[in-house]
């Protein structure tokens, strides 16, 4: 039972002020992250000058490659906008397979404010960009065994020799919406701690940094 006496009300004021200050701090962090990208120097003048890691073939090939883009990642001026990126060489047999991206709300998750929104650029053997189908993004709701996350799938072009994970100016100008979900949140009630279910609909702004898992479905 919530105690409505004066001492509890007095404790609630600093708590509400703390929430406001944390929210303002997160907004500042988002702006600082975007400004860091805007002023960052590009690493390379063209695609051949990039450094490419190898996505090794795995049987079955659904072992994820974990990518974490940050302000320490290399930057490139893509035709779709300046972005941090991670680049890979495809192994034989990986072209023409299905690719799955798995990503979730990232460093600003506590305030439901942001998530890294990835795209993939494919290059042929001559390091020339290849047209590919759009990513189909789907939200997978949380349950007792997992937190919520997004998936995005497409087919790797058969002529692809390289893939680059990055984001775009268009994505960073929008939000990813999710359906109403129920999550457990911990709150202070007087001197006690209570865990309550909270149902909400949310929109996450797209950020230039964050994590994503890349899975090639062989």
C-alpha cells in the first residue's frame, strides 16, 4: 500500500527531478553522438581503401557476427550519408544466401530513446556497389526468456564479394516504431522497491552508433 503521508511526497520531488535531469542528459548524449559523426574524419577515399574482415564459413552458417559501432569506428562518406561502418569479405558460397540482422535498443534503452538502425551495402569483386532488395524490418516482442529486438532480412546478391554494415541519413531522420509491449520496471515507493508491469507503445530514434548481429543463413 502506498503511504500518502508528507515524508513520501517529499521524497518523490527529488526523484521526479532526477528523471528530468537524466532525460536531458540522454538528449544531450544523442546530440553529442550525432555531432561527433558530423565532424569525424573519413577513413578512406573509396571502397577499395577500406579494411575488410573475413566472415568465415560456418556449418551451419547461422553463427552471428557481432558488430558494435561507436565513435571509435571508421567513418566513410557513403552516397546515402556519412556513417560509421564495419566491412567484410564474403567467403565462397556465402553469396546468394539469406542474411539476417538482429538489433535492439542500445545505450539509451533506459529512456526508450534510441537504437542503431543498420543497412547493408554490397560490393562486387571490383568494389562496385550492387543494388539489393530493401530490408524488411520486424519487431519481435519480449517474453519470459528474452528482451524485445528487431530483425531485418534480405538475400545477399549472388555477385557480391563484400558487405558493409552502416546507416544512412534517411534512417537517422526517422524512428522505428514498435507495437505495445509489456515490460517490468522497478520503482521506489517510499522506502520500498516495487516491480510493476508497464505496457506502452514506443518509437526509437535511429542512432549512428550501436550493436547489431549479422547472420548468414546457409
